[in-house]
């Protein structure tokens, strides 16, 4: 747990707790405090987690531990199952893109050894998506089964109008790449607007980029929205843009499709590529502002085709039939 940091992970965790409770299981949620830096704090978090024995805390027998996040899969229990949302990305797929330091190199060695040991000894390992499973296989040689789940408030998303804007809700962080949309806006010829929702560490930098490019008439930062507000913006957009770098899963894709809106994503966006089919229920382009601008202008000029793609997006999501009941059934199966 990182204080005051919320997002899709919180919905995922609480959704599982609620689903287990609804199925009649007695369940409790344990969240460990966590800091991403300095490296020494990450080391201490691993040591603390691996020292916890949850077999019979204070004499209360625990039948099964299900962990979702690093370093919680270090907890000791004879029937420990893991549903990996993602690993400590700074020492895996993001490592080569970060500035080198000896401390991070040592942390990388320790984290990989930690994951190999604890994920390798878990009774069962699931992954949040095929992309997360691919990473575990690549870096740790650990096989896992992708286990998909629906987003929060899945039954609330609906189709509204198709107004003159593209919607992009997400945390304002570097990996989400809101900057790609802002750079694309500078190259667009159409009147299509880009509405970006969310808060985060890149808010000032993104607003500065908008101001310096004289793009306030094209791009707007909406700030943090309530779930109710977000659902309305989904319902009434022309389409949804979601171009993150190597996303783990990506609720935005699912929420857009449930709203009968097609998704514009990128070739290196990871999780969304498991749902978006190019020119059928969305579009996949290179992570390049020119390519994105060209596609957005095309969408503005072909609204009927965009609407049809949105209906196919809703149909493809219905075929996925993502249900918490199925998740619970798999996570509570006999060992």
C-alpha cells in the first residue's frame, strides 16, 4: 500500500475481496506499506514480507493466502496462491530505460531471486493478463495462467452520444503517455478535441506542454473525476484513446468497450492489444504523434465507421464474458 495513491489496482483488490465474500468465503484484506524508493526500503519490504507466517496468525487457521502484489507473495503459507498484477517493473521491463545505478543493479538481482524463489514455490500462479504472463516467463521462466476480470461498475457503462471529443482517463504518469496525445493534437487538422482525465505526477508538465503549444483550444486536462462523471464522459465521447507503454491490463480498454466506444492504442501498449483488433473494434498505430494525429483526423471524418467499431467493441467484450464468479471459482479450487 502506498498512501494516497489510488487507481485500477485498488479496484482490482477490492473487487476480489467483494467477490470472495459474496461467494460465502470469510476473507480479510492485508495490505503492506510499500515505498518504491530508495532501493534499501524495497529490500526491507521483501525481508518483512518473507518473515510473515500467515499459516495460523494468533491461533486463527488461515486456509489459503492469495497474494496479488510484490512483495506480498513472499508471505509464508502452505497453500499460497498468487494472482500477479505485475512485478516490480523498475527491475524488469523498465530497467534498461532507467538511469544506471549500482544500487538499482543490486536490487534487480535481489528482486529476481526473491520472485524466482517465492513465485516458483507458490501452489498456483495466475497472471493479470497475457502480457504479465509473458513477462514472468521471459524474466523468471515461470509459467502462469492469465486470469481476466471485469472492471469496477461494469454494469454502469453505457452508450450515449458521439460528441466531438476523444476521451483519455488515466493517472497522469510518464508510462501512460498523455504527452503523445498532446503532441498529436499539435498536428491535427480536424476540430476533434482531446479530453484527458486524472491526476498524478505529470500534471504540471502536461499542462505546461499544452500552454507552450497553444493547444488549450484542443486539449483539456479535466483533473480527477468521480466514477459517475467518468462513466458520462465515456458514454458521450466519439472514441477512447489509450496509448500507454506496455500496460499490464488496462481497465480503460474494457470500460471503453463496455461503453460501446472503440479504442485507439499503440503497437507497444501491452495489455490493450489483447482486446483491440485493428480496424474492427478499434485501431492500433505506432507510438508516434504523426500517426496518432492522422488516425484521429480520420476518425473525425468517418464518424459512422467509428460508431460501428464501437458497437463491435461492445460485442467483443460481451463475448469475453468476464465474471468475478469465474475468478473466484479458479482461485478457490482444490489445491
